C-alpha cells in the first residue's frame, strides 16, 4: 500500500501539507493531532477505514492503537468517525 492516496486525500483541503511520517506521528500523539485537527478530521472521516488501517500498519501502529487514536480525536473534535464507533 502506498501512502500517496491517503496523503492526497488528507492534504487536499489544506495549505499545510503533511508527509507520511508526520501523519503517522499525529496518530501516535494527540497533541500533534490537535495541532493539525483539519488533517486528522479528513483522515478519520474521509479516508476509507481499510486504508486507514493499511496506512497505520506501514508505521507499526496496531489496529487497537489506531482505534484508540480515532476515539480520542472524536472526543476532542466532537465528530463521529467509523473507527471510533
């Protein structure tokens, strides 16, 4: 799985562009995620959950860790996301 599709989707509506490592770091660190809330909202809300899981696995983020990140971001943002359900 190439992270290009995920990054294209996540970065499309934003002036600031994240690279794959930066996005992965945000999945591991809530403070970093909050600093780019728009990107994270797109990742959790618009990227297919299967692609989210594939992207995370490239950076050794387990499914439980990704689900925990989705739930934490959902609690922060007030939005609902498939992986946070």
